């Protein structure tokens, strides 16, 4: 039997939020853990792992419920429904891919569950007026514009060729790239869309080579990015610049391909050498724990989980209060300043500063904008 003192202590523990016996706030995490995009998904998982460590150090202890969508929208939908109804989570971080995040967004308002997207870039995700959908990363239009801006600071290219995966991310990013290139007076000479995971791009790349474009703009996930650059080298495709729109061009695996990754430009949400609070420390911890460099996906997932968990716990897991807290909040961490705002047709979109990095001597170096640059860009490209 409990003593009188023990009974009182138990009653107090149950009554006071934040005590050891209080129920943990549940947070859902939808990610591509298996499937073609799993190598990038691993970065998100690792970023969330570090976030949970840091949250616990500050007394924010959450129950994380992971769901694997395998990169398929229908599985992402099932995962979100489970989290919202059976698991009764306070909020959801993810999914990773644009196709999955776009599918799930419609359900966030339906179930009134706050969703914080860490890395999916398709523009329309936050252009549908969803009140429970928030996005940390910059959308697709910024991926393309920042890459062209760095080249325009060096040269006045006349022509561009597009090679991209037939995915929501690929189509959306190239559409915005076409619009921006047209404004800059850069003429399109090729538009080559391919099915994700295609084993051979040589005929497409040979066609582009005959057109001799100044710029080759590519949107691909990891395996395709490596294959595209390897086969570009094989056929001797040498534009003035290869531009990789994030994703597969920003990973440790791509960087490791030293013969084909050197001098490739890529747009990115994050690099470790910016002056955002904790960026370098995050990089060092990640590399020490996981034995590899983090991509921007890891940093995005880390910050998204920190923000969602802190906000949900502060509001005792109440979904509506958590939504309001995300809407009104302001943060300044490894992704720089974060504020979810309504602008330019977007709702609950963080107006994030994109960066451009270039592979130089086996390292990713930040080369644009100038205030964040650690090295000057090397131009034109050469094998």
C-alpha cells in the first residue's frame, strides 16, 4: 500500500505537467526510410536523432513515432492518417519528398494536425492556403533563381539545357527555372525529362552536347545525380557550368565521387560554414556520431523537429494551440532566422535564405551570396 506521503506525491506528479509521470507529447515523423530516396532520408532521420538528444538536454522529452512512406504518396497518406487518429500526435514533421508532402498537406487541415515540412520544395504545397501546414525550407523557385544569380555575377550566359527527373520536385523546379531564365535573357535549347532511376542518360546527354549550352541545369536525386555526371564526363559534355538543384547534388555520396563532382554548383538550404547559431557545432556532432558529413536535409530535419517539439510541449500537446504557436513564433538556430509568414501567395512559409555551394578540391564550399561565401566560385567548368 502507498503511504500517505507517497499518495500525495503521486497525485502531484499526475497533476503537474512536465513531471516525470506526466504523459509525453507525441510527435509524428514521416520520412523515406526505405526505397530509392532512402540515402537522403537517412540524413533526415539522423538530424531528428540529434534534435531529440538536444531536446532532452533542455527538459523537452517527447515520444517520437516514426513512419516510413518509402517515397510513395499513398503510404505517406496512410501514415499521416494513423498518426492523426490512432496515435493522436500533437504534430507531424515530414514527409521528405515533394510528392509525399503535397499529398499529406490536404490531410493536415482535415484532421487539424500541425504539419511542419522540413525539405520538400514543390511550390504549391504552401500555396493552397492550408492553415495547419508549415514549411521550413525555401520552395522550388529559390533553388533555381539562386543558382542563376551566382552565374550572372560571373558571366552573361546565353543558353541553358534542362535535364530532370519526372517528379513533383523536378517538374516544379524546372518550371520556375525556365521562368527565371527567360527574365534573364537565357535561351532554352533543351528540355529533357526522364523517369527516376533510369540507368543510362548517354543519348540524352549526347543530344545536349551537340547543342553546346552554356549551362546545364539538373534536378535529380542521389543515384541519378551521380550517373548523370559520370556519363557527362564519359561523353565529354563540358558546359560553362553544371547547376545541380539541391537534392542528389548535395550529399556526402555525391561529394565522394571526386572525378565527377568537382566544380559542380548546387543550391542548398544550409552549409556548416554559415554564421547561423550552432551550424558548425551541428556539423561536427553529426560527423562524429554518424561518420559522414550531413546534407542540408539533416539540418532542415533537425531544426524542424526542434521547433515542432518545443512548440507542442509548450502547449501541452494541444493541436490548435500548437498551430497558433507555430504561426506566431520566431526562432534563430542552425537554419538562421525562422518565421512562418504569408507572402507572395504562400501561407505559413519560412522565407529562407538559400545558398550556393561548389565542390572545390573534394569539399563543398559556400560561394554565394557573398556575405556567406567562404571561397570564390571557380568558373568556367572544366574536367
